[in-house]
C-alpha cells in the first residue's frame, strides 16, 4: 500500500483533535484522491469562469485569497482586494459544509465586501444552504448574489480551464528548463573557475620547489604535505563534477545507458589528457614529499646510531673507571693502576667477549703439559 504516511498522520491527528474517528489508510487514500480530482475540476471551473468574465490577474484578481474576520479564516476562490469583491465557485453538489463558508461570508458582507456564489444548473444544493443563501441575499441586496451557470457555460468554462491548466503546466515546465539551463551554466562557470584555481596552485607550488632547489634551501614537509592533500581532494571533486555534468548532458541528448557509458569513458579520457600537466605536477609534489620523508628517516636512523654509539662509549668509560677503582681498593699500587688504565683502551669485559682479532675466545685442548702429554714422554723413554 502506497500512501503518504506523514500526510495520513496529520489527518489522524486532526480527527483526534476534533473528537472524530479517522478513516483507515485505504479509505482515506481513496477519499483523498476523490477530493483531489474534485478540487482539480473545481479549479478548472473557477479559472474558466474568471477568464470568461474578464476577472484575471491582469485586471487585479487573484485566486485562493485569505480573508480573516471574527467568524474565522476564509479562503475565497477569487477576489479583488482593492474593490473588495470575492467569488466562490461550486462545480457540483453543494452540501452542508458550505454553511460554514456562508456564515463567514456574512461577516465579510458586514465589512463591506461584495460576494458572488456561482453554481451549476441542475446541481443539488442542500436545503439548509439554500435557506442561508436566501437569507444573505435578502439581508445584503446587491452585495450577495447567487449566479446559476448554464450547462453550456459550465462546459465552456471547463474547456477553457483545462486549456489554461495545460498552458500553465507548459510554462512551468519551460521555466524549470530555463532554470536548469541557468544552473548548469553557473555550475559550468564555477567548475571552470575551480579548475583554473587548481592549475594556478600546482604551478605556484612547482615554482616554489624549483626556487628552493636552485638556492639549496630545504623544504618544509608538513605544509607541502597539506598542500598536496588539498590539491588531490580538489582534483577528485572536479573529476566527479565533470562526470555528473557529462552524464546529465548525454541524458538530455537522449542517449541510451549503453551509449552514455561508452561515451563517458571517451570524454573522461579527453579531460584527463587536457590536464595531464596538472596531474604530473601533483605527482611531482607527492614525490618530493616522499623523498623528504625518506631523507628524514635516514637522518633519524643515523642520529639514533650515533646516540647508541655514544651511550656504549659512556658505558665502557664507566666500566673502565669502576675496574680501576676496584684495583685500587684491592691494594694494587697507584702507579700500576695508572699504567693499566693507560694501556686499557676498552672496558675489561670487552676483552673477555672477544679475541684480539675480534672473534669469540676459544679453548683448545692437547697443548701444554697435561697428563696426556706427560704419559707420551714417559713412553718414549
């Protein structure tokens, strides 16, 4: 079931406020459609009669006029505020709902307005409404009038009203097209301005980088990184706007989806060829940022290695000093400790960790004067 849930909710809320039961959604939708068609038919009658009577916008008449009085709000089908003249058109049956309008019209009549009600010959009018009309006619002679339209006049008014509605719809469609064209032209100008601005930014950044290289100056990476990110984002926005603009143009030309897809690819390639220098400029900026990042990483690694070497040297010096101090505490003469200190180029623990040739110390067996060698000598005797 397809219906406007918000509109239906407002309808239910209004009925609740009035203390009346609300129709189910299906019944409400049928009644709404019926009312909409009836309203459209009534508008055609109104517009046709106004045209036939010469009471048009050009002569100072307007439709759906709001009038406020002590009796409440009232909307007249057409009115001329300067001369205080209003009209109400009833294209079919006139039920008791019209009584509320007539009571409000009584207030307007007392305020000096002239009001005409137009009904169709043969249409059913509720007796209470007839009585109220007669009352107002007698009470406000010359101010309140009921005009009965013949069936021929009614048919003529409906025909004119339909033609006016058709012309109005055509004018609205033409206006919408003109507005769309104007928006597209403005969007096109804006897009061209954005493309020119991006090109200008890329060229200016390239000039600054070239000048820094020629003068041997360093590059501030973070501002350059931010500029590159902005340029990349602007380029993508431009590309998306161009795609949408091309798609709308091809659709307006009546091409099929398959044709549009194939032509979009060709058009996009052409656009990319035209801004190849801009894309290359942005890529060059990205390459500069990457080189600077690598150089900074290498510098940080070298600094870290130097820091580690310094820390190792300080640790060795500290160990050497502690070693010499320990020798002094063990009673070794100061002259000997001094000689040992001068001859010791590294921490004592380093000598244990490696041989003079840099290899780990080894223990080899079978050399010297152990029991095995002694037994060999004895056997030779």
